[in-house]
């Protein structure tokens, strides 16, 4: 991927379909830490999370014949809602495969955006594997939650917005699941502010990418239940996010 060019292109493409979310100062956290702490409020994004950015950028990149066949994906909820929203905007049919422990609230959110839901397996890797099998057999385009350059570029538009909302940052803390969010956002921010310190944060019960970075290779690890279900699950062995995360993340934290 090329930073920041691919993300600047994505920002232009997805702009009509997303919200530019606020980047707000937190007095409470600033007083607690002695630093100027700000939050990027992707919780008020069109589908309730940053995932809309990557999904829209991916679906807008499809050729007409690909759109006609529809799309399939796998998700614990946020990515599924994003794909369903993007598919609705583009008039594309979509099916989302979910693990059996997916959040009921997030399943309902996906359904509200028009997704057809299929339950398969007990974690994201198994759901992803099934979705890929269906993609091969039907010709539907598989939309990865993270392992796709268009998805990474879409998530990275958060970094482009942050650049326009402040004069610079010393450090940024970004959640880590499959690595699409931190890969794209950190890739952009480091391209404009090379000295920025990037901290990746994962739940202790599901930190496959962080453990993989420390091991120097993608690991196959099981995940335990966590409140942070949006970052839970494994990482594909050939994921393009792994080398990006290895290059971009300066420090990791488990919570």
C-alpha cells in the first residue's frame, strides 16, 4: 500500500456516505494524565463504528459485474453492519456469516441495514473460512474485515480527518483486532508526522495480532470471551495487515 496516497483517494470516494466525526478534548482524561487527551468519536459514525469507512471504500471499488453477483463477509457485528450499509447504498445483495457468540445487539444492527445473517462456528476465523468458501462457490465478492487494501485505506481515512482537526500529535492509542484500523490510520499519521508514537491496544482475552507481532509470525491462538468483541478473533495467516502492523506499531498494551 502507498501511504498517504491510497488513503487520500479513499477519503474523496467515501465522503458522501460517511460522517466526519468529532475529535474532542477530554478534560477528565487530560486532568488525570497531565496531557492533552482527545477522542475520535467513531461511535457516532453512520453504522455506529469506523467499519463503515472500509466497507464503503471496498464496495465502491467493485466492477459492475461483481456488484451484480453480490457480496459475502464475516463479522462479529460492526463490520457486518458496515457491509450491509454499504451494500444498501450501492444496491448490492449481501450475506454476513457470524460466530455463534456474536452480540445480539450487533446482529440486530446488521439486520436493520438489510444483511442476511448466517451463523457458523465459534469464532471469527471459522466464520471467515465459511464465507470464503461460499464466495468461491457462488462468485460473490468476499469483503474482509481487515485483509484488503481498500478496507485498510478506508479505515485510514480516520487519520486524514485527524490531520485536519489538530496541529499534530505526540502519540495515538488505537485498538487492534485484525489490524485494518491501526494499519491504515497509523500508516497515514506516520506518513505526515513520522515521530508519532503508535500504541496498539487489545483485550487480554483476544490479542492475536499483538502476540503475533511479538513472535514475528502470525499465530493460531484461541480467543476467550471479551467485552471487546469488535476486536476479538484470529488473524489470517496471509494477512497483509501483519507486516503493516509490525512496521507501524511502536508499543502494545493489553487490557
